[in-house]
C-alpha cells in the first residue's frame, strides 16, 4: 500500500513539474540552512563533553567588590593553590594551571647548539602538576604524567612533537629551548586535544618549573597582591561534599587570607567547568567562549527558516489541490476512505520532503567548508556524525507532518460532486484567511531578520568608524622579548628603526592603546596613605608614547624620559573619579601605584580613549614609564610606507633578535579582531535575511497563484464588463500590501527587543532611528509588488474567453 502511495505521489509530482520544483526548492533551501545552523549549534553545545569528569570539575574564580562596582578575574592570587592544599579544604584535587600564549620554542638540530635554531611558535602552553590528569582526560602515546613532578619537564601533544622532531616517536627525552632561556626535557607525548575544548593545549610544562624559576616567570608564590587571569585553579569536590558546603569552606578561607588586604572585598567562587564555554564574564583559559544568547539566536533563526519553508509548502500544496479535484472525486467515488486520501496526500508530502532533504544534505555538504567564515567553528568538520543523521531523520518526519497535515485535511474534505466538476467554495479548500495568516507570519519573520541585519551592519560600521581617541591608521607595532638585566637590545632596536626613512616616530611600551590586556593596581593619591577605593588601569610607555599613537592632552603634557616611574599621566575619567573637576588642577598632584615605593607627579591629563573595545566603558587609566615592562615597539609610519618598508623593519628585527620569531601588526587590523564574532554574526544575519526574503517570495507566489485560480472567472467577467488592466491588478494586489504592512507592525517590536538585547554587549551603540524601520517597510512592499504584481498583471492580461469558456 505504501509503495502505491509513493508511485502515485511521484506521478503527481512529475505531472505538475513547476509547482513541484518551487515546493521542493523552498524546502531544500530551508533544510540546507537549518543543517548548517545545526552544525554550528551542535559544535558549540559539545564543548568539553568528552571529558569524563565534565560535571565534577570546578574553577576557582575571583570577584572583587569596590565601592562603585565589581571586577571579575578567572585567575587566583599566586599563593592561593598552595594555601588551599595546606588548609585541607573539602576538595579532592587541587590543580593550578598557569597559562602562556604564543610561546616560542627553539630546536637546535646540532647537538653543540651552534648556529641559528629552528624557531616555532606554540599557541597554548600550560604549567601544571601531575594531578592535572586526575581532572582532565589525557591519552598517553609515550611517557606518563609523573614526569610533571620534576622541574624542567614537558609533555607534548602528538602534533606538536611531530612539528618539532618530524616524527613524534623520536621526541621523548629530547631537549628544547624556550626563548625565555629555559631548557626543557620531553617526558611524554599525549594524543591531540579535540578542538571543542576550553582546556585546549599544545604543551604541558611541570609547575615545578615555575617554582624553580620565579624571576623568569615573574611569579612570586608569596605575593597575595598578585592576581592575573593566567594563574587559574581547578578543583574537584571531596567525597560526600556538596557544592554549598565546599563554597562555604572557600568563603572562610577567603575571609581568613584576604580580609584587610587591598581596597576591595574579595570573593573566591566555585564556577562549574561546564559553564565556562558560555561565560563572557570570566572567559576561558583557552578555546573560544560563545554567548549563549548567540546560540539561542541561531536556533531561533533555524526554526524561523523551517517554519517559513513549511508555510510555503502548505500554501502551494493547497493551491494545487484545485487541480487535483477530479482525481480526488474519482477516488472517493471508487470507494477511497478519508484516511486513504490523507495517507496519499502525506505520501506526496513525504516524497517532496525526502527529495528536498537529499538536495539539502548535498547543499550543506558543499557549503560546510565555508561555514567557518560566518561562525566560530573549525574549517574541517565531520558532517555525517550520528547526531547529525538523527537530526536529519527527525527533520524529515517533522517537516512531513508540519507541511502535510493541513493540505491532507483540506483534500480529504472534498465533496465528490464538487470535486468532479472542479467547483469549490473557499471553505472547501481551506479558506483564504489561514493562508493569509501564514504569509503574514512569513513576512513578519523576514522583516525581523531584515531589521536585525540593518542594525547589526550599522553597529559594526559605527565600531569601524568610531573615534577611539588615538591614531590607529599608519601605526605598526612589533612585539619584542623583554630585556634582561644585563642587556639593552630594545633601546638599540628602537634607534635602528628610527633610522628607517618610513618611520616618523617610535615608542617603547608594555602595550598598544587598545587591546585585550588589562593591568590593574591599587594606588594612592595626593600624599594620602589610604588606598583609593577603586583600582587604576595602567599602561607603561616611554615619553614618545603619546606622540606615536596620537593621544591628545586636555591639560599639561607628557612626562620626561625615564626608565622608572617618576612622573605619570592620567586620563579624563581618572581625573573625574578623583573628583577633579578642572583637568588643570590635576597637574602637579602626587600619585603612587601599589608597585611603587616613591611618589610620582602627574604631568598631564589626556583625552579619554578606548582602552579595550567599544563593548567596554572608558576606564580610569594611568600611563607611566617603566622599562622593565616594555615589550612592544610602536611605530608611526609615513603615509607613503610600502610593503618594502615593512620588509626592512623585519630585517632590522632579525638583525637584533636573530633567535626570535618576528611579530608585526597594523594597529587598525588588530583592533578589528576584537569584533570578529560580531562581524560574523552580522554576516550571518545578512545571509539568512536574504534566504528568508527568497522563501517569503516563493510563499507569496503560492498564495497569489491560489487566489487568482479562485478568481479566474471573476477576472473574466470584470474584463467583459470593461474593467481595465490597472483596475484588476489593483484589486488583486491591495490585500497583499495590507498583509505585509500588518507583518511589519508585528515585526518591529519583536526585532527592537531582540536587537536591544544584542546591543547590550556594547557600551557604545547606535540609536534606533525611524528611518531604519521605514527602509525595511519600503523594501518589503517592493518585494511584494514585484512578486504579486507580475502574477496579477499576467492574469489581468489574459483573454476572458479562455477563463469563461468552461462555464
């Protein structure tokens, strides 16, 4: 019986080729889009779930409360891991993990270590203890985790080992050099960590190495005032201990060790490891962090697209029902039951959905390699995973039921006498109101995506064109290693660069004006011995920092050349928070960071500039000279600088630092990387807004076809009675414009609410304008006019003799 249904369904599909193609095309587009979105959502939701202790691991994070707000840090103060272990808190494993990024490793092929080594840069390096393997799954190919109990030992992943030694099997017991001067021996090789992990690493180094080399790592294990996001702590709970009691014990530990220290109220908080991937507040130690709202947005868009595709099918299938009237009438006269008619209709729907699904799978497979351009997913993904195949099966069943139910119900209600004569009342083919409502839903969805797209584009344009408060064009910066106590290569390198005719000015600094780096310090002001009740964000740079980056002064000027902090510059926000109304009144005031012994003098107040990204508020900032912290050389280039000029800069670097890997960046390009995820989301909106418009057009065409088929004789009679083409066209199109306008007024508040939530991620954001919504309304009306008008005009031009001849 089922085979017979499919045969008849195939014949009907072949017989009405054009309608079938439109139906299948709409479904195929929807399925392709939903499959690609599912791949993104499935990847984001899979992070770290391969870890066997996924639900048992916690990260200890820091929260500092100041009188005017909070500061959140994923790290802990340096002594915390040892102190927690010594106090026997109710934890099973206590595992410190100190991270380092872009670590340079030198490999000498010659055992005498003569000549220039092979240089490699490794993304993620963790310094930890052997207990790391008790929390996180490691599969050893050689060696074992106990090698991390000794100083100067390292464990490599297979890929990293093969990169260093050509064959990972040759790596164990080999020696490699860090650019910091460390010599490490390979104690083991582990399988590569999956991409979907927020504990992704390339190398594990023993924590004993940090303990043995405090100067190299600038890591004082006795300093309770040192806090950095690179110094994290992961724990498991002791047996028979719940989270509440463990947190209570941690609160007692915090009060014991931090009460009375610094100018904040400190909290150490247990954060479930499974929450890290979606936590924007604390972030992750490695891997990507995604907003859960972004994942939810992708799910909503996927559902939108599928609903729109199903609405298309319903409208077109119901429209085609009139053409099948005689077939249904004959079947009913021959004894077919209502159930058999319904099954036959579902058979046709299933066949259309199945063909559309096959096309959708092929389309998604072809487009999958490009998915990383619009989403934070790996370039290579396995499409034919069990979970994806299950999703495809569920999708086929759901679309068959969703798209087939209403047409099957309509067809099964046909009266044989009316069906054989092809005479139907509107109610007998389901009524127009339901199909109109479905098209309103379609255009509501399309206009929500259109509004969201325009807002996202305008916001990203504002970000790109915003005045950041400093010069980012024609600014190039080079990262260099820190000078040791007995060398001054960085100053020599700066002078070497200044001899290049393309370099206008040069500055040594700890950081460029805008980056993801944050250094916070307690500080004192105006000779008072009490800490100011909020921290200072600090950057360190020489006296040319302001000239090189085009930072403007509102009062005073830059400090004199110095290797240590004798004078400082603050920004407008710092002056305001210190209750200095006139910036000129700040000049000459005394200022002392917590790391300083002597007071320094404020020489100038600079105009506020964006320290991080436009997602963040302007922060209270101090800039001071301190040579020990310099590892960035910023260059203001001549406007005529070329690629050859950049090549000359690289040659100067290699001459000064032959053992180092060159890292040079244009400042405007590095700032754009702040907004990579937002740029991808904006592109995603563009693509799916276009898809929604296309599907809406197809759905509208289906409804117009149905409506005109119901009014063929009416149009003929009106023409015979003298109605013009324009009058008939207006009659056929006016209600569709009203439907689109209704959809617009429904879409506006929904889109407004959605984008208000998205823009909350930015401290600086565009205002909503009436013009934006008017543009969307006009575009929607134009699309409607093109879709409906073309069909209406053709019908109005038809010969009335043909339409009335069947009476």
